[in-house]
C-alpha cells in the first residue's frame, strides 16, 4: 500500500464524498480514485467521439441547419 497524506476539504465537500460511497467500507481514497477513473474514461470516450465527428464532417456526412430545420418542420 502506498504512502498516505492528509488533505483539507470543506465540510460540504466531505458530505458530497460521503454520499458517493458505495459501501460503508469505501474509503475517501476509493471514492476519489473512482471519480478520477470515471473522468479519464469520459475524457477518452469524448475525444473518440469528437474524432469520429470530425471524420464524418470531412467525408461530407453532415447537414446544414436549414436541412435539419426542414426535416423537423420548422
């Protein structure tokens, strides 16, 4: 197990962390690691989606605002 350290957080932040516990055994370190992991996954997935959208745009697979408006009946 790694070296431990202490951090200062606001009481309301602690309450928010407490609400994210999946079980009573979860530590604050567990919660923070889960949040970091989720954030990194989201960022990687978002970047993948952006790259795909750019490729679709370059291939002409896009619609103008007017086309979308007409399709939706505006």
